[in-house]
């Protein structure tokens, strides 16, 4: 039999390795996002990465696999690991959004998310005005009330805001919009949080969200579209204000 100490050591190893790998993955990704490793250049060799980040080759290889799956790098036999162009990155990935966070000014990502929302959400609101079920309207109102109750808690406010827009997209009963709700979930949360942090007074936003609920209840498609457009205009102003403070 193995000594108890050795068995405990082995049983705890799988719990430590993923945490180490996540930290190393985030560190390499952060260096890529900061342009320390420029697009088109090769990453250092595995042994050099091991020395640089203080981990084993196994951890480095696992981290590189994660980064490749998200489009940041591409490995080729006998050539090495190349940093991909930003256009190839999976910018809707939640991990990647977090890694990009300190360097968002270099990506203009928030503006791109807002442009996408301007294309999708007003149409979704218009469809939802005629298609939303009574339960979906109730869920939308519940999310709105949660926003009202969370004005002093940015995290809770963002979660409620995210829920509101997620329910709205699903209430359109458009299959593409419903799928997009899942695909852009992380990006939408990131954008909403940035907008909500930029301006501490949420009264106008809360009022407009409440008007969307009322428009759906009255089955007023034109008013629903107009209110969502005004919400997005407000988000644009908030993000502009956030850019001035950076």
C-alpha cells in the first residue's frame, strides 16, 4: 500500500493543475492582448515559455491548446506557434473578453457590440410585441423590477439588465435571434457592465426599460422598437462618457 501522504498528494494534484493552467493561459493571453506577442510572430519555444511562466511543459501545452481553440494562436509542426490576427479571435468568448478587458481601447469592441445590438434588438422588440407570451412579458417585467431594486449594486444591476435583454431576444420567437441570445451572451454582459459603470444614475435607463414592458403588454410594436432604440442611444452616450474617463 502507498503511504497516506502520497495518496493524498496524488488525489489533490488534479485539483491544482487546472487552476495553474488557467492562470498560465490567462497570462499568455494577456501578453498577446497587450501586443507583447504581435500578430504574425512566433511565440517563444516551449522550454522558454516554461521558464518564463514557471510551469511544466505539460501545463504550457494545455494552455496553448486552449488559446488555439479560441483563435489566438495556431501551431504548425516544425514551424512553431504563431500569434493569429485579431480578426481570427473568437471575440464573443467569455474568457477572451476577460483577457481583453484591460486593453479594450485597442480593439474598439464595445462600439462593435453596440452596432450589432442596434441591428438586432429593435427588430426583436418589434417581433416580441406581437409574439411574446404572457409568461415572457411577466419575466421581462420581473427583470425590470430587479433593475429597479439594484441601482446601488452594479453587479446585480448588470445581471438584471442582461436578463431583460436576453428575455427580449427570446420573446421575439425568431429562431436566429434566440440563437444569437446565447452566442452574444458574454459580449452583451460585458458591454452592459461597461455602460452601467460609466454612469451611476440609472433612472432614465430604468424608465425606458419599463416602457418596453408596457409596449409589449399593449402589443405596440412601433413603441417597443422606439423604446429599444432609445435604450441603445443611451448606452452609446454612456460608453462615450466611459471613454472620456479612461
